[in-house]
C-alpha cells in the first residue's frame, strides 16, 4: 500500500470514529430539545446561536461548537455570511416535538442510560462462553421488558420510539403496497400496535366497514380526547381490558398468553425481531391456532439482504442481540419460521426503505 492509499484508509477510519462523535452530539441536541428553539417547522429559518442558547439555558460558546459540528450531519446549516446564524434543514425539523413524524423519541430511547449502559457491554458479550442475549439482564438485573415495568420513564421512551416506528411503517406501507391487498379483510388485528397509528393509516386502503383492533399490553396509553370508555367506566388513557377510540378497538392482552380470536388478518410490526426463533415461532403458532380459516398474516420488519449490501437491519441486529433475545432475519430464516408454524409465505413486498412486508397465509 503506497502512502496515498494509506492516507485514504486512515482518513476513512477517522471518519468512522468521527461519525460516532457526531451521533453523540445528535443525542445531546435531542435531549436538550434544541430544535424546538428554532423559529418554526419551516426549514432554513436562520437564528443566532446566542438566542437559541438563551432559550435553552446553554452556554453560547458551547452551543456554537455543537451546532457547527452538527452541520456535518446535515440536520443544521450554518450561514456563510453570518457564521453565528444557524437553521434547521429538511432533516433537522424531524427533531422538533411538533413535527408530525418527530424523530425525537426514537433518539432519546436509543441514547437512554439503560440502552447506552447495555451497549457498553458489547465487547464482553462477544465471548464464546457468554450468552449475548442476556447482556441487558446482566447489566440491569432483569430483562428489558421487566425493566420497563419497574421504570415508567424508560417504558415511556420505548413506547414513544415504537409509536414512531409504527407511524413511519404505516406511511411507507400505504405508499408502496398494492392498494387492493387489504380490501378483502373484515377484521384486522394489529398485535403490539401501540397507539393505533398504523391502523389509522391503513384505513386508507382497507374496506370501509372493516373491524380494526389493536392488541397491546396493559397500561399502554392510547390517544384520546379526554377520557375514554372502558367496559362502562372512564379512564385517562390506560387500557385495563377493552377500549374503543374513534373507530379503532384497543384490547389489553399479553400476546404470549392469548390473542384476539377469529380475525382474518393479523399484523405484527417490529415484534418478531425482539424474540428468539423459539419465541417467535410460539407467537406465530398462536396466531395460526386462534385465527379464522385461511387467515392472512403480515410481518413488517427488516429482511436482511445478501452479503455485500448495506442495510439498517444489520446494525439493528447487534442492538437486538444484547438488548433482547431477538434478531433480524433473512428471507430464508423467515421462510423457515413460517413453514414451522404452518404458514405459507406468498409474497415479500419491498417499500424502498429498510422495511419489508412479508405476507403469509394460514395453510
């Protein structure tokens, strides 16, 4: 390797490390809510760093350096003629709380102390005598789901992150799926559907009289104007059994214990990847057992592509390896899961993003 090649390799390695530093700057930007101090949701509205610092009780000189660094990420733009002026870009506005598809909660969850402390254990989790899937439990004493039960703030961040993924998934699926796929279903159940954002989007391409049900764990907040009615009693948003909000039904049920029976369409978004093959198979078999004859199952997740192709799922897989018992899967791995559960994979729909839609039918 000559000197020029050597210099290029070192430059690329330094860039990789620098990207790590920039990511931490993004986390600080998100946690301090700095994007909300810019004038509006409209991008490229410039504002002085001194005024932004005043609004956030941040040292102006430190903020200037942070914003200057973040110009490399593409979320902030610095004025060339007036270097003290900064603006949010088209990407940057996604860090505002009032953006319709705010990325804020997802970043806060990924950089929460519970997740960061777990990621620090990655080197130790690679050992041949170590169960990587128990990393979160080794660090925190319990698995991630039990940890959420004992730490409401972390649970809230997780729910916010999953709601973002659910809404984002809804948008890309609606945009890229054939419009007639969901038209035939009379009852659609979204297992682990959070606040119902996906089903709200799905209403655009399903039959007008379809029954729409979200199945979630107890005490998941559902969107509502004031109180909602739950089996005759009012509540401030927590599901204790069954609730109806608008035209979506919410059912509180542990999916490993039971599922909504008799539907002809079941959807799982970013659910199976949180569990081992054994657990994922258990869930799919349960769907087969309680669903209507010839029911359809849609799994919305990353599908790991062939070697040599960059994909978000390959990095997410490392997070899943140490935070849960789960994994991202390839086409063949999904196909085996479906076959073992008596489901036939009939189609994989691409969306032009990291998300794919796997369509299977009950045999």
